[in-house]
C-alpha cells in the first residue's frame, strides 16, 4: 500500500531510488508515491478551487469562512533560483506570490497572479510565508498574497534524501537568509523577512513542525522503533506505518553522518533544533514525526502553532501521531482544529481547501500582521459552530 502525495513527490522518490541503487532512506517527514488518478484529481481540484473562488469575488453575500475569500490585493508571481555553496552548490528554486499592482486595462480575478507584475507597495513590507511545492501549488497558490503576505514556495533539488527532517528545513532557512540579505530582484522593499510563517501539508506539515523549535530525541526514537513500533503497527490501518516511521532507524549511522556534528552534538541528549528566531508562527497540516522527537523533543517547540488534522487520516494516525504532537508540543500558544471524518488528502476537496485558506489567513494575520481581531476566526467559539470541525483533539463525541 502506498501513501498518496503529489506528482512532484513521485518524481522525487523515483529519482532518489535511481540515484541510490538501493532502498532510499525515507524519514517520517518524507512521503511515498501516489497514483496517476490522484495526480489528475489534484490538478483538476486546483483549477476548480480557483474558478469557484474567483466567482465568489463578485458575490457580496456573507460566507461562513470570510477569510477564505480573496483579500484586497491583486497578485504577482516571480521565480528565482539560489545555490547554497555551503552544501555543494545545492540548487533551490523559489516561486514567489506577492501583492501586486493590476496593470492598467487588465481584468481578471485577484487569484490569477500575473507574471512579473509590479509590486503593490501600499502596505509593504509584507510578512513572508514559506511553504513547499505541494501546498503552495495545490492548496494556497496566491490566496495569502491577496491578504497582504508574500508566499515563497521552496522547491528542493533532486535527489531528496532525509528530506523533511533536515535538508528541506535547511533549504527553507537558506532561502530566508537569501531574501533577508539580498532583496529579490523586482521585489525590493516588499518582503518583511523578520516576521515569517511556515506551513505545509503531510511532508510539508512535518517540515513546518521541524521549524517550530522541536529537537530530535535519538535515544527515544531508536528505542521506540526497536520495542514499540511492532505493537503500534497492530492498531494502525496502514500496513506500512511502522516501516515508514522507523526507516531512519535502519540507516541511523548514515543519517547521523549526513546531518553532521553541528546538529547532533548535545549535552542533554537532544539534537539541536533547525530553527530561526525570525520564524514566528507555524501551521502544520496533517504532520507526522511524533516518535522522532518524543515528549522531550516536542516540548522544545516554542513558536505559536496551529495544527490542522483530519480525524480519519489513514496514513498519519490521528490519535497516536497528530494528537500526540499537539498534546506535547511546548509552544505556549498552540491550537488544533480537527476536520472530523476527513482523510489524509482532504486538502484536495474544494470546500476544505477554502477552509484552510481561512484558518491560515487568520492565524498568520494574528501573529505576523498583528491583527488581533483575526484571533476570533480560529477560536473555539468560531470552530464550534460547525459540526464537521472540532476544537482541539477529537474523541468521537
């Protein structure tokens, strides 16, 4: 049985296998290939969400999730490429959506981002949101840019090994450093790189979690894989869960060498965090990795965190993964919204995608834009209005 993800990850996984010649190390933050049918569904869903949202712009009637509607800005789109000399010239692509000026005489919805449009400087600088290509291309697209954010979609190179745990979080931080020290051509003065958020779904959710301040607990993880994982597998629907979660344990020495002593050296037994003080809020969607960090490592999370999770997730077990992350994360301000009865790929449903637009806009608006009134839009009172949503951990009641 294979864990579904986007077409991009199919290519990444195949390239990794081809480059290694043996089974690639797939950590709890990576994903497995999906079927062609799911890929086609994802593409069709993106188009449908865009069309429906664009049509809603002309509808003045109130909607249950007001921040799912486009904001006041039109949007632009630019692409860049960075090379990290400190990691062998690792090449990282970046797609940027930003508030833009609509050219005179142009028409079209705000979500239809024009290539290389002039930025709208009226509200600049705008907080920066980092995400990966699945979430950026299929879930959020230009939505957050219409609400006064700059979204940077980070596109890591092939092949990807140990991706979600170390390499991709380091890619995120490298992109952040580049944007901070070398303003993007054509977007000078547009980006506030001191107020940064991170979001993503599935492996992107694990990347978001990794950048929250959590720290790997190697002793706990290796013990879990040796002693508890087989019993855990017996209560999880996905038959590949234990093997997937403990794939790093099978190649631990190689993984440790790959990470480097700078991260693994520790006095308390926990590895160093992959984090940056400029990251001020994270929204992990269906994340995993609870056993890699353990209770001690999760307690090191120190950014405001909004976890969004489907309760019937067949690949990231809700109670033993997502709920565990939420309950033990150390973030002093942490929240969880559960999508009742939804499965792992719920993000491809147009209605649910719009809800994600709403909650991400509300959360990042609160913590990155200082809009205190947006807090009400992801509060217990707001969430409790909807029978198919639950505030915090859902226990089937």
